[in-house]
C-alpha cells in the first residue's frame, strides 16, 4: 500500500469513527426533543453508511489493483 492509499484509508476510518462518536453523543443527549433526535440520528446513520460503503469500495479497488499488477 502506498502513502496515498494509506492517507485515504485513514481519512475514511477517521470520518467513520467521528460520525459514530457523534451518533453516540447525540443519542445519549437528554436536551434534544425526540423528533429532532430521530431526524438527526437517521442523517448520521446515512452518513456512516456512506463512509462505510466508500471504505469497502476503496478497499476492493485496492485489492483488485494489487492483483492486476
């Protein structure tokens, strides 16, 4: 794995961890009305899913690229 792929991988992992932390913090917040909480949690879950899919796609690309070289 070269430096650029490591940076991309670390960026994606970092984003996912940050979003998961935000999700946990938001779920545990007592000050937010339930309707707002539900909307925000769904948005965060969609973002987590997006980053997870990007990571999986990138990982697959790297494997395929390494197999072809």
